[in-house]
């Protein structure tokens, strides 16, 4: 028996092996390692059953996502509530169930995050053009140093304390630019010049962040 | 008398000893690379100047002066790409970590320089040039057909004699001066730094000088050929040129915005500030 033949029958294997398969496993370390790995995964995956149950919104998100993708459909009338009929699996393949569940949870979390991102984007898009950066507007207008800015300054200070003051002064200047540009853009969303101010202001802020986070410089 | 001579001799000896000790800390390194056409050279130097000039042949010559043992020079060459980096060791600061670079590169090389303190100086190249420095003074001159990208926080920027270039300068609070600079695209974006342009705006370029609170002054000859718009939301706007009005959506307001053309309007010029003053001056 060759490795290729063994791998072909591997998914069908139950708890026992045929003589031919046993012979192959004795002589082939690659396949025996593979079987050992699969057994280990199978054992470990059973432990996942005891792990914390995800909250209902995770399952809801998964269901919604699967529905949107067309992978599951509403049950037709006359049929029972259960519309997924799990196939019978050999015990060797049962480890796939918790693994698939874990994958689904991850997928659900991802979809939830994407959904949140889309919601934020939609929220931004529904506002007037100039208000896309309203987070800063919501911060203290007298100071306008948001949490990100303060974190950035801490990062700069931890690497080069002497540069903190320069970055702080420049961040304040840029934030003032953003604030004025946003007000200008809000007052006349169709004003191309006001949009240009806003783009330039954010380009400046992006540059400050880029320079501060450039690991090649202090 | 003898006592005075003895003191003088002692002083001379002390000075020599101190100079020797100081000199012992200064190391000069020369590194040479052979490169091909359109090579790429990157130099990262946290503390200290970098000066780059064009030289003959296809060689990159780096002369580095180190002032202490707390900094090393890391270098690499992969294909046509040369990288030189000042590697700060533990305890290095702006003084002990300082390295002075003098670099000669082929004129067609693309050069990227990073430094916190600078100054950065580049001249006589015609490749892509990218210069970044937080507080670094940036000076670029005598470039033809070069793409020049500059970013500083509060480092002042001076560009002199740049023709047929693509120029992009972003500085938060550093003053930006452009003397005899023209090209297809010339963009300066500043927050509080002043912008000064003295040139003829070329023949078919797009010029955009914008600031938040920094003043903008543009000086052009009477023969300049431009289509200009200028506006400051809160600052004062002045213009010395007789402008031909043109059909545009841009709303001119006396004292705060103007628009129009001069000559054949070959180049487009935007002068925009939020609260800074804007003055389009005619060169006398």
C-alpha cells in the first residue's frame, strides 16, 4: 500500500485498520504521524465541548449570515422545524464537528464585526459629506486631543521623550485644522474648496501618525 | 616669566590631550557600492545631517562620521537597492547617536532619506526623492525632472531651482519656501507654516498651495501665464495682478477670495488658506 492509497482511505477509517493498513503504518512514519496527529486532534476537540457556550447573538449572526449567503433557507410549510439533518459520521470524523463549530463561531464574530463596520460606514455615509470625521467633533472641542492622540503621544514619549512636545504641538495644530475644515465643510457640503481643506487636514493628521509610528525613527 | 611659559606649555598640552581624546570618539567610515541604472538608495539616520549629491558613474559613496561608540552603521545591498541605517545602541541619545552622512549617488538614483533632526540636503538629482524628518530642515536644489516628496512636522523646507518636477510637500508647522520651482504638479500642504513661492509657475502645471493658519505669499513675474483661484475663509486676500474674469463656480469675494486668469492661463494655481493671509504679488 502506498501513502497515496492510505490517505485516500483515511477519511473512511474507523477505530480499526485492515492488515494492509496496519502494515503500512508500521513501515511509514509519515502516515503513522498523520494518524497520531488526527487522533490527538480528535481527543482535544472533545474538550471543546466543555468550553463556554457562545452568546445567542453569535448563533443569530451565524444564522443571519448563512441565510444571506443562501446556504440555509427558511423551512417550507409542512416540514418540521429541523431543516438540517446531520449526516452519520464515523467517529474518526466526529472531531470535525466541534472544529466546524469553532470555525462557525469565528465566522460569526467576523461577520458581526464586519456588520458593525458597515453600520459605522453607513452612518458616516448618511451624514453630510463633511462630517465623516465626527469622532473628533465629539471630543472635547477645547482640547481636541482624542484617546488615539494621547496614546500616540505616549508611544512617542516612550521612545523619545524629547519629541513628545513637538508631536503634541503639531497634533494640536492639525486637530485645529480638522475642526475648522469640518465646520467649513458642514456649512456648505457642496463647497469643493471646503472639501479640499478637509482632505488636506486629514492628510496632515495621517502624516503625523505615520511619522510617529515609523519604527525606523525615534 | 618662566612660570608663565610653563603655564602656557601646560595649557597647550592639555588642549592637545583633550583634542586627542575627543578625536578618538570620532570615527569616519567610507562605504562604496556599485549600482546599476535607476538604483534605489535609502538612508535612515535618527540624529544628524544627510547630504546627498549627484556624482559621476554608477557608484554610491557614503561617508559617515560617527561621534561615539553608541551608534553603528548597518548597510546592505540587494540587487540595485542600497540601504544604510544608523543603528543606535543602548543609551544613545541625540549627541552620542549622531551620525553625519555625505553621500554621492548616480543622478538617476531614487533616494529616500529619513531623519528626526536632519538637516537633509539633496541636490542635482533627477530620480525620485523622498525626504522625511520630524524637526529636520530640508533643502533641495538644482533638480531636473525629479519627483520630490517631502514630509516634516515642524522642519522648514526650502526648494530651489526645481524644473519640470513633481513636487509634493506636507509640513504641519514648518515654513515652506519654493524658489524657481515649476513642474507638472506642485503641491504644498501646511497647517500653521508659512508658504512662500517665488517663480513663474511654468507652462502647464498644477500648483496648489494650501494652509490652515499659515500665510501664503506667491510672487510671479508680470508675464506669468496662470489661471488662479485664491481664498481664505478668515484671512485677508490680496492680488497685484489684473485678472481676466472667467466663468467658474468659484465665488469671488473682495478681500477674501479672487479668481481669474493672467496671460494664456497655461498653469493652474490654487492658493487656499483657512485663516492665513494670501498675497499674490507681481515681481517688481
